[in-house]
C-alpha cells in the first residue's frame, strides 16, 4: 500500500495533471506524469525487495492472571529471519486504554533490523478494573526510505486474554480476618441447633410430630405428664449460596466502583468468613436464564480461590430476569441453603416475588442485600441544580419500588436490607451472623 508520502505524491500528480490539461501548460503535465509514474513504479519494486513475513513478532507475558492493584510486564520480541535489512519498521501492541494504563515504557517501537537480528522492547501496564480483557493484536508496518510505500500486517494469534482479580490488598485483609479468627471475636462463635442428637445440651421443649423418639426424655415426660424432648447444639456446617446480580443495571457508578464491584467484594468477604466457619459455600451470578453461572457449594481447601476465579470472569451485562434465574438454580441444586442475594432488585415486583417463591418452596432461607443505586451512582458535588432535582426524583421512585417489594419479601419469611457503599460489607457479615446464630439455612 502507499505510505503517507506516496499518497501525497499521488494527489499532487492528479492535481497537476488536471491543472496542466485545464490551462494547457505542458510542463505541468510532464511533471504530473513523472509523479504518477514514480508512485506506481516504486510500489512493485518495494514489494519485491522486502518480505514482511520474514519478520517474526511475538508477545511474551509474565502471567495471564493478575490482581487489580499489581503490574504486568509485557515484552515484545522481533526477529528478522530473512536475508534483507528492514530500515524502517514500526511495531505496535494494541491495548484498551479504558482497561489498562501504561506506567512505564511504550507499547510501540520505530526501528531498523538487520538480517538474522533479534530485537526486543517492553512496557509495564496497570489494570484499571477487574474482569477478563484482551491485549493485542500486534501489528507490523514496513516502510521505504522516502515513505512512499508501506506494508502493514497484523500478526496472527497475537491476542492474549488477561484475567484481572480484585485488588490483592482486599484479599490480604480477608485472609488476615480469617487467620486471626476475627469473625469469632466480632460475632461470637455461633452454633446450629439440631433436634435430638448433638454434642452439647441446649434445652428441653414439648414433643412435636416428627421428632425422633430417641430424643424423648422419659423422666421429664413422666413429671410433666406430656412428652418432652431434649435439644442439643452442634457445630454443624450449612450450605451458603451467594448470588451476585450480574445484569446490566449493576454496572452503574464509576468504572472501578460500580454496584457490581462492591457486590463482588462483599461476596468474597462473606465467602471467606463462611468457609472459615466450615460452611459449604457456593456462588452464582445471574441476569437471565441463559447467562446464569453456578459454582456448587464446597468447603474444601482452595475453594475460595475457585470462587475468586469464578467472579473475576463476570461483567454486568444483559437484562435482569430474576424468576428465570432462580428457576435455573433450583433445577441445578436441590439441597436447602442459606441464600444471600446481592442485587439492586431493579426489576418488577412480580419478577422478584415469583423468584423468591420458588426459592422458599425448596426450603431455602433468603436474605436480599440491595445496593441502593443513588447512593452508589450520584455525587451531589458533580450535579447541577437541575440534575440534582432529577436524581432526587429517581431516588424517590426507586425507594418507593423497594418499599413496595419489601412486604412481599417479608411475607415469605425473607429479609430485604438496602445498603450504601460505606456499610455494605458490615451489613452482609452481620446478616450472615444473625442467620447462623438462629440456625437458619439448615
């Protein structure tokens, strides 16, 4: 193809040719033909003299996974495998500026390379957001000395997928919390109550249909003239399912502080605490039935990092269909669980209540922790008076929607709590502790 100088020469040739014929100035016609001839003649000569395929370009990465608050060293290697010298080559390595920023070096080079020579250049990037993104492709542009001609080639298979985890600093805090058993100091060591057999005596109560006969205290029954059973408590583990809403409405807020990002952090914090409590923890992300993703509950060693990887690959997309997503869940997992739903609940009242009804029909205990959108998305200092009035109207409408939904949720023994960015983590842990203390989810 023509380079920048080549295209300019071609345009000059056409212009002077037109002017020469228009004004019958023959030396302009001769000059224009010379320009056009030089442009056309130089192209096949350029193509014959150099073979871009002799240049082998590859990207070398230290890792394809990283934390949001870490750095990635990217190295690009160029090898001239042919016998010709390339005097003017440009190598570009593309990246998404909304996702990464270069903190050292440059992602391109303009250089020359001799036959059989190997060159490298490198740069360091830092991710701006969590998620799964791509780097590339690599492109090579070879030019002649005068810049009349150029050939561009995109390097095949030069796109690498990078998985970005949440900030490592956050994970360190979670690990420190678990290692110090801060959950036990903060919330107390809560046991689950089980009728009949157990490890520690809890109390006595009247017999009800379904109690095991071996749990009956016959001496107490004789004295009371009615059947009395003993109850014990034990450190029995339960299934804890954490649902993270990944629909498009969860993407509201600053790019690195959306409702979804806050929910991911809350989900990981809760998962680590519940695993330390020896509960079996599972994870699900949902928008509609097609995009429902499920990680079965487990309390095995290393499961926390499975959940970390599971959440790192999800971005808020697609329309929210809560009932369809819950229907997909109960088809995949039957055991009764304590379910914590992290969602803005920006869908119809019927959709929410029908989905909850299906969860409750399976015996699940359900807690909704709802990030209230205006508290995450609106910053009053950035708003004009008109925008502020609109934001307040939207806030009132959304609060009215949640207040309308809340009685229906509570009518089915569910819990709904609205949270902001400052109190979300604490409320999630408090609600888990209260549910655990009450023996819910067993």
